[in-house]
C-alpha cells in the first residue's frame, strides 16, 4: 500500500497543504526548519497516530488553531487501483476522530494499521544508546504495526498501570496504611494488569524471536564484521533467560501475578508498580558486549539501521508492504552506509526521503537502471512545497543555499513559516473517493 495524495489542514506549520505522492521514491529537499519533516510525519501519523518527534499532540496543531486534520488517499498497490480515504482529526486534550471513506470510526485508534510505515530518523540512535523506554517504544511500534489491535491493548495497559500507581501512591503516604478494602482493590488491579500485561509481553517476545534473524542479516550487510548483532529481552519477572520467549500468555500472566504478590510490600512502600512490561528492557549486543557503552558511534548507527531494516523485512515476511520514511537519515551516515541503506530500500513500494542537502541522497535512489532520473522531487522552502521534477529533473537542481525570508537567522530560531502553496492535482481527494465508490473499488 502507498500514499497517493496527502492533504493537511492546520498541521504543524501548514495552514493547508496538498501534495501528490505515488509509488517509488519521493524526495523532499529543504533547509532545516522549513517544514519537510512535517510532511512525512503526517504520513506516519496516518499510520499509527504517533510521531517519532513528539509524544504529545499539541505540537502537531498549528499555533493558534484548535485542531489539525490529516487526510491521505492510499492505494492498495501499483497494480491494484482500489483506494481508501483516511482522515484523522487531531484534538489536543480531547478525543481524536478518525474516518475511512468519510465513515466515522467508533474509536480513532481503529484506523491504526490500515496504512503501515517504517520510519528511519536521527532519533533512532536512541534505540541503541538511549534509555530502556526508547527500546520498549521501538519494540511496541513493531508489535502494533504487525497486529494493529495491540494499540488498544497497550493503551489499556497504560490506563490500568496509571490507576494502580495512583492507588499505590495513596497507600504509601503517611497514614495511608492499607485496609482490607484497599488490598482487595489492589488485587483487582493486579489481576487486570497481569492479564493485559501478559498479552503485551507475549507479543513483544514473539516479535523479538521473528525480528532478530532479519536484524542480524542486515547488520552483516551494513557493517561487514565477524561480530554478530543479537538481543536479549530483560523482563522484570524472575525467569531463566530463554524461558520467557518459549512461554505462553497464560504462563506469563501467572508469573506476573506471582511477582506482584512477591513485591507487594516493596511496592506499597515506594508507591509505584515495580513489575510488568513497563519495567522491561531489550539489551542489544554486538558480539559479546552490550552495544550501549561499548560500541563505537559508527557501530551504534549500523545497529540502529539494522533494527529498522530488520523491522521492514519482518513486515514484508508477514505479507505487509510498508511505506518507508527516511527522515534526514543520510546526513548522519558516511558514504558507505548511505549506499548500503539505499541498496536495502530501493525496491520498496514507496520511499519518502527528506534531506537538507540534495547530494546526500545516493544516486541509487534517484536514478533508474539506465542512469536516468526517476521519482518525484519537491523543494520545501519557508513552508512552501514546489514540485521540482518528475522523472526528469536532476536532483542537484534542488540545491538551494540562499536563505529565504523565513529562514532562521543566527540566534533567531526557526522563525515563522508561511502557508504552503497547493500544487495542482488531477482530482481532489473527495472526487477520487466518489469515483472509487461508484465503481465498486472503495476497498
């Protein structure tokens, strides 16, 4: 599946935006702070209702506006003309809304998984060098992409965890000695957290088992070495390494319940939940040593790329063709890693690339087998998106070093960003959906 057309209203720096996309490689070139990442971030949000840049939704809405709207017309495949119109209404502090072909969904998160994405970004280095929460987030992204209903499971787990922590915190205060009623209530939350947590934990373990062979293969191709990339899931449960991966959900639920009872005294004293998937970590190794703290910067980048490439190949093995987003990644890599990354992704159905310097993008992604320019290229400057070429204009024509009127000046931050000038398209999103519905191709 790929995004055919993207429409934005009050999203980030854009009051309105209409951008034609399509299969193959599309490149957005512009200086930092001009709005190119905002475009691919919208595609990511259509896929997962999340962003690799921020954890809250307020920054996604244009300053001074109450809500943002992201619409995408997606097509099943290059050889399958069935299309869907996906729409998300972002309402910070309120319930978001989602529609498919103008039909409202009961819950906004039900739109997750209709479109699948894999996002490469400079933030990926945190998967290797960052905190356990960064690795849990990476793993849960893959879990939800494979099984979209897990977005609801994760949300339910976080709600139950918050309620349980609130109860524990109240009991940890002076004079908060638990009575029978409080302990009975805690038992209820224990059961709920263990039930939901075991489902999330089981999905993570299954995903690691399936993912790591692809990661090892990708790492060997990116960084030829005798060292092997591997991972070990560190659970808060007292389980022998390897047993957790082989255990079923019911076994894990029982172990979670037991662990909560074993650590109840400590949890009551500290006022926080100490057992569950929210306390777990994924330890990454290069050879026999943990990557965090031992691997060089280049090795960490190679491993981060291998993790994303591995997730891409895993989804393909599951029968899913995700949209690949390469957000300012090439600027972080040396020429060898750029080329090897390009070799891995060039045959993806749709690749969206952002770059501050056009020549950072390997020729392998912009030229066909005969050496002719291919794909779409957009210049993004001061919040304006200009179609610079389709199957014809050399990429170096996009090089633009002259600062625009809204470009950041030294010491002034990013400055204002102007409204995007819509590009002419063959037909509107609504017209396309009407046509598809009339012909019985509404998917």
